[in-house]
C-alpha cells in the first residue's frame, strides 16, 4: 500500500496551480479517484486490525499488544515483540504494522500524493485516521470536535475504549505533513487535541493506559519518527508534542522508553558545544562536542573577572535547555508507577434529594453520563453464575434458584484488598465518604406485561457496604440485615492524603447461622490490624450480586443513611478472593507496595530482595501517618526482625534455598514472601 501511494506522488496538483479549466477538471477527477482509493485502504486497515471483524476467524482478541511484552534492559525490542502463534489475526496484524513503521510511512505517502492540499479532503483523511483509533473519534465538517458523543444516553459511552492505539502515529504524522495554511493548522491542532483528550488524567483507566502501553513514548523520542518535533520550538505544534510526551511518560515508561527519553530530551544538555561559551575574541581549540557534566558552581574558580558576552545562539540554546529540564522535572513529578483509576466526584445529596424524577436504578448512571460521578461496577461477583442466568433468562425461575447464595458468605468467607489514595485533605469539616467496596443484589427486570419492579427499598434487596468516613477518620460497614440502618464503625484510623494505603477487609462467615451467630469483619490498614473487629448480622447475596467501587449501591445512596460528598480518590490494584487472609498476608502485600500489582495475580514478578523490601517499607511507614517509631510499627505487624535486615540475612539465610548460601537476601527469611494463588 505504501509503495502504491509513493508511486502516485504528486498526482494530485494544487487547484490554484492548474492554468486551464480542463486541467482543473481532470485534476478534480484524479483527486476523487485518489480519495476513493484512500477510503478503501482505510477500510482494509480497519478490518485487518478489528478484533470483531467477521472475515478474521478467531476466538477472542488480546487487544493492542504492548510495545515490549517484557521489560528488559535490551535495545532490540523486536525480540520481545515477536508474534506468538496463539495470537489472533488482528493482534498479529497490529504488531506487524507497528514493527515495520507502516503508519509513519503511510502518512508520508499520503502527503506526497498531494491530496491534503484541499482542506475538505484533508478533513476526510484526518477523520479516517482518527476512526482507526476508535470509530466514534471524528471531527465535525468544520474540523472541530464532534458533539455526537455527548448526546449518548447509554452510560459509559463517554469514555472511549481504544481499538487501535498504534493509529495515533498516523494521526501525528498527518498533523506534521499538512500544508502551511490557517485552515490546515486549525485542523492539525483540533486533531492533536483529540489525542491529548485521550491522555488526560481522568482517562488513566482506559485510553491513557492503552496509548502508553503501545510504545508511543518511544515514537515521540525516536529520531526516525517525531523527535524532530521536540527540537523545533518555533513549530505551532511544538507545545502540544511536549504536552503529549509529558502525559505519556509520566503515566508509564518501560526501560527502553526511559533510555530513549534521556537520549532525546537530556542528550543535547549533556553534549555541550564549546564554541558558544567562548568570550569575544577567543578561538576554539576543539571542534568536537564533548559531554559536559554538571558541577557545583561554587567549586569552580573563575578564570576571568570580566563579563563574558554570549552570542544569540548561546542564549537560544540555554532557553532550550530550560525547556528540556522543565519537561524532565514535570515527568519526574507527575510520574506514578501505580496502576490506578479515579473514582468519586459528586454528592449523595444529589442522588437522594435532587433526582426524584429519575428512577432509582438509573440515578448513579445518569450522573456518570453527565461526567459528575465515576465508579467501577462488576456485573456479577460470580461470572459463571451470570452466564448461567443469561442462558436461562427466558426460562421460569425455580424456587431453589431464587434462594441461591454466594457460597463464601456461608462457608469459606472472603477477603477484599485494595490500594487507595485520597487526593486532597478535607479542611472544612464537611461530611464526605470514600466508598471502597459495595456488593448488592442485582435488580429485577420488568416483564413484558409491565409487572414486576426493582426490589430497592423492599425486603428483597440485600447489600453490604464498606466506606471510609473522612471527617471522623474511621471505616464503617453496613449491611441490609441491620434493621436500624446504623453503620458499625471501626476505631479511628487516620489516612493522610496523597499517600497510598493498603486496606484488607476479611469476612468470616458464622459457623452456625441458624443459631443467630454473627459474622466477624476484620480490618487491616497498611499491613496492621485495627484494635477491634466488627460483628454484623449475617446476610445473604446471590452469586449474581453486583459490586460497586467509588459509589454505594443505588438503594443506600438514596436512603439518606449516608450523606455528604464523594470526593475524588485513586483506586489502585484490588483483589477479591473466596478465602480469609491473615495478618502476615496483609503485611506481605503492604511490603510489596502498590507498584507491584502482579502480586495479586500470582503469576507476575515481585520484589524478592529483603533489603529492598525493608527500605521501601521504612519509607512507606514514615509517610502513612501512623504514630510511633518505625520499630514500633514493625512490632505491630509481627515482623520486628525486619529492622535488623543484615542480621536476618546472615542468621536466616536458609530461606533463599539450599544453594543461596548464608548471605541469602530473600523475603522468605522473615516470612513475607507472598504466594497468593492465581
């Protein structure tokens, strides 16, 4: 395809250059035929990279493959990005197009044909490129952002799920190849702003993660792709390229991305041209550049007391250095290695009081459509039960099915672990809560005759909710079995804002529920147990129960039991499993830190070094607001030996294995090697 378009270079001429009317008409026919060819090519690309395409026989899709499947300290990325026989065709096609730099060459070929000279054709081509990323991502005929997405009535459609993240290279390539006119510049800026919108902070759980994992950081800093755009500060897209690099690099970088970033951004700072720093009348002895290392200015003796006159090129270079240092500082300041998404955002008063005309079930979704509320929802706590319920939807429900209970509530119990971080402290003392976990029975759909209703507000609705009361600095739980509607509160546990905290909640089912025994709720905060447990009446939930994070279930949100605002907060890695974990498990997860989410999956690497884990734990313990010394905090977590890491490594080195030797540096030496089953 690229060869075809390169062979058509210059086939479409500028309409204003054509002298005769006949030539203009022939040129218009050529442009029309070229546009039809382009549309066919884009349709082919969309089909080849679409996981749902009918002509690609496959059983599911893995989505856009990561730029490097394993983070390795190697320069040959292709060895880590080779296609796998188990990959479906669309994923293989995506990887092939990426490895051969198709999108950059395709953008150059399109520009070479001359079809972009006409602004109307340029808008059509830009929309075709944007639709490769997502079919609904397109500009209006005027070249501005389309407002069609804002009219959507279905919840969740305002968040774009990336289909082909690699197509962003094609959009970026087209923006740099457009002619130098005001209309074309406006089109380039609007298209670029669409990409920046996908990389906003509130898109961390969707499009931002997909774009960052597609190797876009390496493309922006590669000399063969877009690094030259970071050099030309006079270009009208320079500020947008810098902003895009900052957002992508601050969110996620592989080792190769980091090296490429240093070479592109920091390289010119280290390679100093000595000629610009000479005084007037001096000559340069060396013609080559050399690496200039940073030194403390007070340790350097001034050779001359006179003022040295700097050239304009030196001043311009120093300005560029400042911009580069600012870019590095922004990336370092905003960089966060923790996989996260933002939840919360509105007030429970809006749900309970100001939405009376909206059906109870639809209130939280209505606020989400308006962009006022963000939350996570899991359709069914047991996916297999949801599938069975869907397959037998038309069949009448038996009595045994209606009383089915999620088995961990009556047998093994369950554990919920989550990393959370509050954005800002609440200083005015207003009522506000962070809903960390809520599980409730699903709604009952109305029948075709109009009979039936949602069970909210009735005795048929069961739920269990767990949240953090910010003004009172304590966690609370409430279940539908509590007839008084009064939450059970744990002891005061301050959680400083801006710091990641690990929360582990365990539910131990009553051994004899028939005799009225209560369930025991145990809470661990940052790897330590709170002073007392909570006992609640046993409750029953079906396997199809829904889970909400960031917002209570609709009946609790509208009941008025819990009021106040729902501040924004970051939700990190989370885990729900049908077994009860203990203190050592909570401490092991807290020691691993939030940047190691793979510890929850059982098949990813984690920090194994005892010395490294202890160093990280000391830092986290100093920041989590816990009273007392670090040694006291370790004693409360039953790992006082971590304070003497060197002694433990010498005396208990057998934990690393028979061949590790006496100097083994393993977490197993203190029993903190977390082994959660996948």
